[in-house]
C-alpha cells in the first residue's frame, strides 16, 4: 500500500518534470524559429528553399 503511494508520487513528479522540460524546449524552439525567420527575411539570397 505504502509502496504504491510512493511509486504513484514518483510517477507524478517524473511526469511534471518531463512536462516542464518539454515546455522549456518548445519555448526555446519558438525563439529559435523566430530568429531563424528574421535571418531568412534579412538574407533572402542565402536562404532560398
């Protein structure tokens, strides 16, 4: 019984930790994409896709 509660709490903590990492990563990706987009707009000759 007690082991189940401890295991459940560990799972919840791990899930929250992973979600926070995912949010940070998405935020970083958005910032990176914004800067990439600005770079692409400024250097149209170089970034032709």
